[in-house]
C-alpha cells in the first residue's frame, strides 16, 4: 500500500538545514542510493519508507501526512542517540577508531621515511 506524500518527504530530505546526506539515508533504510532517489521522485510512497526516512532525519511526518496518523506512535520513535549528522554514537565511535588506526599507520610511515632519510644522509646520498 502506498500513501500520497506529494513533495513533503522530498523537500525534507533536500532541505538546506538537513545535515544528513542522501547516501546515508539510503544506507540506513536499506536501499541503494539509486533506489532511494527513485522513491523520492514518486508522490506516493510506502509508509514504511516514510517512517524510516523520518527516523533517520529526525522528523515526524505525521504532522504533514494525515494517513500516517493511523500508524502506532512507537513506529515514529526517533532515537535520541542520532547525532546531527545522522550517525549514531556507535557509528561515530567506529568511524573514530578507524580514523585513529589510519592516523597511527600514517605516523608509522612517516617515522620509517625519516629513518630512511637519515640513513641516506649518513651515506652521503643526499645533502644534509
């Protein structure tokens, strides 16, 4: 069953105040970016997608889309742990750990290059 959403969802997703990327929204609701763009073009949408999109961007569409008012309120619960960029604390933590590993690896590479430069300087292959 699809419900009429008009431009409501599309406008909310495309809002300049929306810090969450379309790619992130698509990933969070289980769609490819292409599939997400396709459903955004329709003026009718599966209510499950409307609810999921609302959760990701932190918007309750029941105010603008009357047909959604028939659904239980708990489906619209927006987790407070969603950060302004649309990532949960756990996702941010995982991202931070990954960046930390890359940083440490880069520091190790720099240290190795510095050793190689010192060795080349000692051998007189590069001027000091």
